[in-house]
């Protein structure tokens, strides 16, 4: 007798491998599923990207060791359409996108979950460090117990309908040492495998080179300005710069300066004092309330405007057009259009969206 059928998203890493073993041990009927999101036909030495043949082989071996089937599904076309192309377009518009949010929304808990339900599975499980609970009020998305690895920030797009079919077996565990010790006890080859870092589809983390190769266009040179419009130097592509950046600016100044504006239309990068980066309010679009219910008025909670930032006290006010205005108690540094913002009440994710306009 099993507790249900689960399609386990398998990346070849330690988290998804342990996730599968825990579910099998708990009595679930599992199948491992690896999403091929990129062809990697032009892999370069020393530059690892997602969906490598090694990763797929590691996922397959983890499934075999657990005594379950392993399947590979090609979602490279959907990944290009829903993640890579918007990523490129956002940078070309002077924004700083968050492709992991798009991947979770459209691929892992979009296309893959849809396929799982069509194939008769009850749930999709992943190795995310987050938690899902249920009570009379509905489904709730919570932070993972491991505060260093919590990934709820990337999952705010989950709806009530999606949460009903999602499992996060590692949400109540610590990555080090608990999950790695479990992996070693299972004899998994991924037990000592390093965590993936950066944007999985960008070789070497060089997003400018990736965009240039993707579009076939070299980023043009342009002026680096101060806040008065004076030319300080030349840049080798405005896409290289992001709000708040201090290092690698290509100019020498008598005092510390930071990128405070990237204008891809004028092809300029503006540098200024750190004070220029401070703001306490912005508008977020593409907002999702996890409960499915839009609050009747302002909500007192806390939010973050980047993944590693501690939660900051704020008031979130729903707007008539579906957007949300967030105002923080204290000014925040480098609130960056294009990035995700996530609203929390304690450990619970209330909702999130994309930073659109900083006031």
C-alpha cells in the first residue's frame, strides 16, 4: 500500500536525491523526472550549466539506487520562451530579472506539475527548502527551517491550486549536516556534490556574453556619467552594470561611488553617492497573493527586495489595478526594478511580485 503517486523533480544534486529517497522510504510510489531545459551543445571547459549529461546521469543513478524509474522530459522550448527570452529582454530594458522565479512558476510548478497531473500523479515533489501546510483557511507556504537555505523567496507564485499538489520533504531539515549526512547514509554519489550557484543557464556567470551570443548583437559602448550629467568615462556595455554596484566601474573617483541608474535607451550608466540608492517605497506588478484573496486594505508585514536580505518591516497596500505598493519603515538600499519582492508574515509567504517602479 502506498500513500500516493509522486513525480519527483530530479536535478542530479544532493537535495533532490535525498528528497526521492525520503518519499520512497515513507511509502510513496515515486518516479524521478529530470527536466531538460537546455541542450548544452556548446559547453565550454570549466563552465558548468544546467542539464549537463553528468547531471542527468547522477539523477538516473539516484533513481536506480532508490529502486524507482527515471524519466527525462524535454522542456527546452518552453524554458527558452518563458525564462531565457524574458531574461534577455529585461536586461536589454535596463532591468535586473530573477529567472529562478520564472522557472519555478512556469516550468517546475507549471508545465511539469500539469504533466504530472495528466499522467495520474498526485503530487510533484522537489528539494526546495520551504514548507507547505494546510488548515481550514487553505494552503500555506512557509519558509524552510534552514534559514541559510530557505527558498520560499522564489516560490511566491504558487497558488492554492498548485500548493495542493506540491511536496517539499526537506523543508523541515537542515542542509548541513542533516541532509548531507542522510545522503551519505544512502550511499548517494551526490552527498559531497557542491551546490549550484548563479544563473544555471549562463556559462561562467557572464550574463553579458550570454546575451550577446543569444541575440547576435554586441553591447555598444557608452558614457558613464555623474548625477550632474558630466562624463566620467566610457563603459563597454550598459548591461554589465546593476543598481548599487561599486566594483568594476571602469572609472577612478576621489570618493566611493555606486551605480544609481542604468539607462539602456540612452546607453548611459550614472554613478552617485550611496544616498542616491536609498528609497522606502515602490510599486510591484505581476503580484500573486498566495491565499488567493486580495486584502481589503493595507497589510502590516515584512518584505525583502532581494534573496539574501533579512525581512524588513513594511506596509503593503493593494492597488485597484492588481499591483501592490510597499512602503518600508526604514529606507532600503538599491531597490532594483526587475527583481522579486516577497511579503512575509512571520514564516508565512503572503505573496510577491516584480519590482516595477521605485518612488
